[in-house]
């Protein structure tokens, strides 16, 4: 993803996004199915929760919300957990 702006959003490459996010957040919730393979999360100060659904539409994400909430209770920094369809 190139750096730039669009629709009022500033886009960052995943490594930069993770570095910025871990300054403020404990967990990054994403639908990016490749992030756990593309990024070295082992030394990160935050965790990544990957929502694996048919799409990122609310009707596809809604059924996995209970599993996501349960994962948030046990996730640890430097780890990625995937919930939903494999």
C-alpha cells in the first residue's frame, strides 16, 4: 500500500502502521489475512487480531464477534490470533 492520502485517510505501509499503532494501542484488529505472515510480530508491543470472514461487510463479520471478544481476553503482545473462517 503506497503512502499517500485519499478520502481524508493517510495510508501507511504495514510496518509503519504497526509501529505507529503500538504507541497508542494494545491490539490492532484487522481483516488483512496476510499481516501475520508479512510482518514479524514477535518483538511488537501489541498484538494483532485478524478477523477472517467472507468479506469485511458487517453481516459477514457479525457472526465472529463473540470469538473476537474471547480472543481479546487472552491475546498477548507479539502474537497474532485469527478468528473466523480459516
